[in-house]
């Protein structure tokens, strides 16, 4: 068992809590102490997830991430920067850093992330150039002005303009901030306006020309 632990510790894939746990257990065993049943069970799990196969996956991760996960990662990074969870890894992804494999897969595989990705991949109801208007119940908080700094008075004026005249879809984005159905985000330019805004699909409906 000591040799197995040392072998795991020699692998770069073994990091974080796993490495700290193995170093602690190794110290106990080398001092002649006996592990508890729970420690023994945990030890086997840690050894299994830091085996030679895990090391190969670790070595290939950058290529696998770039080819298989990066698009999803950018969608999830935007979502999680608007929540209280996974903020650090989301920030890294947004800045172009390849995330640590195990942490990223933990983030991606939870039910909320899967709902976000399902929504992102679902067929869009609107395309560029469509004339749309607001569904009932739209409010100022439904709109996101992105990089534009807009005060309340201007936001209200834009909202009323959009509700009265409608606007054109100028982009379907990968920005999703909710794990709800209809959360795809579109960039809209209201008719008669010069400042575009972002709004979720569930807040929109087509407008007759």
C-alpha cells in the first residue's frame, strides 16, 4: 500500500485534496499506524482516481479540452460568473486558461450546467433579422445592456419603445444566465433606437410586420 501511495504521489495528475490526503496517510503508515475502515475505503478511492489511466487523461487534457469542451466551457463560464458557484474556474475559462480537468468535469456534469447546455443546444426560435416584440410581463430587469451604461430613465424609454414598435434580432448569443427553459439570449435593436440590449428568448415573441 505504501508503494501504491508513493506511485500516485509521483504522478502530476494527483493534486489538491487527493495529494494532501495521500501524504497524510503515507505519514501514518510509515509511523506504523493502522488506518480506520473509513480511511482505508477513502484511500482506495483516491488511489483509483489517480492511477496510470488518470495520468494519461491528464496529459491529453489540453488537446481534449480545446477540441471537445471549449465551446461548452465558454457558455458555462458566462453562466457561472452570474452565480455564487464555480466562480474561480469560470473566471479562468473566460480569461483563456485551460481549467483543471477534474474540477471542470465536476462543474460541467452537475444538473444545472446540463440544463444550461441543453438550452444552448436547443433549436433557436428566432434568427437574425426577425422582427420581435415583448411578451406580457416584460420589465426593465429583463434587459441587459452589456457594455452600454444606461440609466433608469433611458432604460425605461428603450423598453417602452420596444414594447410599442418591436425590434430586430441582430445576434443569437452564447450568453445564458439561467438554467431555465427559454433562457437563450438574443441581442435586439429596438426600432427607432440606437442602443441594443440583450434579452432571453422566453421574453420574446414574433411581431407581425
